[in-house]
C-alpha cells in the first residue's frame, strides 16, 4: 500500500532525527502546512501525531474485520487496549446503500457501546469527502472523534466512558458554530460599512455571511484531562460566488467534560470581502478578494 506523502514525511522525521536537523525542520514545516491545508487540526500542539492518525490504515487493529457485533474493521484502539472504533469497508457500505454507522466497541466483549453521532451517516473506507480521526485521553476514559465532510465535519464530538463502561457523546460542534454565527450577526453593520455595501445588498439576507460553508475544527485535552480546548476556523462562500460576501472568523473555547458546559474564550471575524463579478482566472484567494481587517 502506498503511504500518503504526510506519512512518508513522518517516517523520514522519525528515521533521520539525528542526521539532518535542517531537513527535519523543513519536513515538519511541510507537515504543518499540509495539516492547515486539509483542516487536520487535531493535536493542536503535535502536528506529527495529528498527521500520524490520519492515515489510510486508520491505525486498524490487525485481523479485526467483522470480529465485533457491528460490521467493519476496528480502528484507533484506546491506550489501555479496551476500546476501539468500527469503520466499515467500502464493500460493506455499498451493500447497505451507504447507510453505515461508526461505533465505539468494547474489545473485551466485542459489542458496541455507543453509535457515534453523525449528521451525514457514518464514515467508511474511501468515502468521498470522508475521513475518520480520533484522539484518546491517556487514561482511555475519553476520546475526541472527528469525521470529515465536504464543507465541514459531519461529526465532531467527545466521548466519555464511565467506570461501569457506559459511554456518552458530547457535541463539540454546535456551541462553537452558534457562537460564531452570533458574532458575525453582531459585526454585520461594521462589515457592510467597511466593504461599502449599499442599500439592498447591505440589508439582503442572501448577502450576509450567515451560512458557514467551510469549517475546520481542532481539539485537545487539557493537562488534567477534565476539559477539552477547541479551536475553530470558519469561512463563508466557499464556492467564491461572484458578488457575494466572503467572511472568515475564528473561535476558541473550553468544554467541561463533567457537565458538558462550554466557555468561549475568544470569537472574532478576522477578515471579509466581496468576490469580484469578473473572473480573473486566478484561483488564489487574495487576488480575487478585497480583504478588510477586522481584528
């Protein structure tokens, strides 16, 4: 199996750590750049680990296909070896009309403990715009799970497992999404004024950046493991429709895993602009967007 470029770089970093510090630094920089490009924000302070879990093999447990009471391979085993996630094959997805699920599975009983919530159906092998990632807390009592989608993740949640082996899922997406929408609404008069939007365009619902079409999330456990730090990057008008507003925003906050509460630490619209009506033929963002700073 041919490894992704990121994994090849990771292998190079691991194998030649003492031979070429400059080359290693360059490779690490490339890993980080690739992570940003593809929205691989898990492991905020550890880009190599973040890339490492996003592999074609999904850290699959050998010979685990269909060994549980749910279809698929078992992937991303917990540090204590007691839990993993199910990931159906492409063939299994096709057989069910792509109606599949991902489960948290007990490796002791080989039974499902929880269906991973997913707004667009479960992730499976080679899913278009798909990709499953997971990050376990060192004590194996909690995990962060993200399943990719076309414009935003279809799943972004924390799983908490109690001492009796019962699991629950906490949505990490909705509170952050709602907060940034509220921030854009509150800043809309300032945005429209700075962009020189006049009359109907300034007031028209279709031109306001309420629809976040491109969202990237990242998360990591706090040092004590009791909360999750979340960061998010948002962008509207992902298709760059001429004449419509493009706005970008970011947010950060902390989830308390014991009570499910979310504390926002920052939310801001970073820049905004209008896609020109004429097509310059340049696919780069900056030449086509008139950016205004809103820090």
